C-alpha cells in the first residue's frame, strides 16, 4: 500500500486542503476590483496575525531571503552600524546581507546551542551607536528561540531599530509586534503562515516607515524598494487595484484562506497550540534518550526541534523514518550538519501529526538497533497533548 507521507520539515509544511483548493480558482487580473478585494483583505489580516494594527504590511512574490533583503536594503545606509544576535545559520546570512548593503556589522554569539545573554547585547548596544539590531526569532539551523520581547525593549532603549526574522516563527511562536515594540518583522509563506512557498511578508512599524522616509541615499534594490511598494499596498488595502510588479495571484488566494483559518482559531490559541505541541514533542525526544541542540528546554522553539542522532546512528535514520511515512530534514548548521536532524511542527499541526511523527521516529530508531521501550515517547507526548 502506498501511504501518503507527512511533511514534517521546518518548511515548507503540510498544508490544509482548503488552502490548496483556494489556490486552484481561476487566476483573476491582478488589477481587477475582485482581486483588489482579496488582496485588501489579506493585507488587513497580515496586520492581525503579526499583532501590529498600526504597522505597514508588505506582501511580495519571493521567499524568506527576499524579506531579509528588503529589511536590510531599506533600513541601512552605507556606514550604519548593525548588531546581529546570531544563533545559527540565518544569523550568518543576515550579517552577510547587511554587510552587502554597506552596514558595519557586529555579531554577538554564544556557544552552539545557547543564546547570547541580554546583558551581553545590552553591553554592546550601550558601547556604540547602532542603527539596527537584527535577531532571528527561531533559527532553523539550531531550533533556538530568542527572547524577542527583551531584545526589542533593549533596541528601543538604545535607539536602534529592531528587526526580527520571523521566518520560522511568525504565527507559531508568540510574537506581539506592536505591544513588544518590534520595528520590522518578516516571514515567508511556507512556514507557520501555512501557504506554499513563494511569498515574503514584512510588517514595518510607523517609526520604521519614518526612518525610511528620512533616508538620504537611494535604495540599492529596485524590486525591493519599499517606497515603490508603499502606495501599492495602501491602495490595495483600500480595495482598489494598483500596479508596480505583478503579484502572484493564486498564492494570494491561498494566503487569504490560511490567514482566515488562523484568525478563526485566534492568535493566542494558535501560539498556545504550538507551544504545547512543541513541548510535547521535545519531552518525547528527551524520554527516548535523545539530545537536542538547544541546551536549555526554555530556549527551544515551539515551531521546530533540532535533535542529535544517537551515537552510531546517523542520517540513515531519516530514510527509515520516511519509510514509516514521515519526511524529516537533515542538519543545516555547518559545524554539526551531519550529526543532527530537524523536525518542523508548525502550521495546521495537531496531536495526530505529532504522534504519527514520534511513532515513525521510534520505529526508525528501533530498526536502527537503538535500545528503546516502544511507546514511551508516545506516552510522554500524549500526557502533554491532553491539555489541548
Ligand atoms: N530565515 C529563517 C529563520 C529561515 O528558516 C529561512 C528558511 N529556512 C530563511 C530565513 C530563508 O527563507 P527562504 O528559504 O524562504 O528564502
């Protein structure tokens, strides 16, 4: 029997069939009043999902890296100082992008598996004049979740713009952009936003928009220039069509449906579900004797988990888990890439998906010769999942 496989990587993710169905509707003209209604609703709902009622949303065709590019090219000018809180691969990428646009980048790191302490970030912020503080909310290479609230507070105190890469976090990991004072926050559609890959979403605070307006030098990107996009987004939100570059019409239909579903659940309920599922999964891995990349349970993301293979068992585990019906991801952090694997648990995941994943890992471990009491991981997870 050919069973359907379950896609449990940290994006793209398993999607709700309603989102896929929405995308199969006929492609409208991007400048028709009907499409303006749809895109307008999407922009309004992006504010709600980011919990940023006064923020300015931008939705562009592209991936998460485009969103990173947008944040960097628009908000730094040559010679500006930027501080990157680096917890893995995507911190490295952000530092590289900021440098590309002329920023003088300082990075603050901790030992692999740990998060730089707020005191260290504060020491650096107070020792120089930083234009911007960039942080990856959940670094997908380590599964570490940073204290965005604390970092945004620090950035505001020292007059730096806070930039949050929420690609592996937004709509899964708790984030309250307006309340926490985050200036620029972005994500991509294929993660907890629960739409196929292809959209970059960014929300900028009013303060960030003022800084953009005061910029002296020309923005080095053309497609990524937010000044080009600002009137377009504003006009669409007023339910009128506008044109700068063609939006991916059918992906916007999918996004409309996934945002509607998220808001019907409610953001608080959505964050809580992700937290319980994440903790249930991490508790089950611990019960099976597996070690995770983050050292402290409190630093682990709700949206994904990075787990070391047990000794003498390597990447062959992933093939066995796939044969049991679940697709997982290999390592990404260059220092440990072949020593660990990654599991995504974001978007429309419930007890069914996470228990199936744990069962497939258990079976894969047993067939790799790992000594394990069958069902132990499932029982531990189930105890926590009863809270849902
Ligand atoms: N930032 C983070 C935290 C990510 O997880 C990813 C993608 N895995 C990106 C940025 C880049 O996104 P994309 O692959 O969609 O360009």
